[in-house]
C-alpha cells in the first residue's frame, strides 16, 4: 500500500473508548485496496489507514470520523460522564 494515515483519538475514559472501539471495528473497509487497523490503548483509539490511492484514504477517514462522531453523540446522550 502506497499511502497511509494514522489517527490517535483520545476519549473521555476507558469505558467510552471500549464502546467506540467495539462499535467501529465491526465494519470493514469495502474496498480491497484499503485496509484499516485499529488498536485500543487504555482510553486512546489508534487507527491506521493504508491504501493504494490518497483519495481512498481521504474518503475512508472522513467516513470513519463521521461514525465516531455519531457514536460519541450517542454515548453523550445515553451514558454521560459522571
């Protein structure tokens, strides 16, 4: 893979990080030319995107961040911090 992008997303706490991680890792990248590798380190979600074209990475990252945003809004609504 020629292009890559890494994101480190700190979350409020480990519980919220686990919720986000377990929710997003279910969906795999639809294109075979893209790969997404996710790891969780305490309350930080680490994501690495690898792809053959920069535009595929841009689209994948944009979509991923939209999912994260939706998940975080759901957590805020139904499981707010103490």
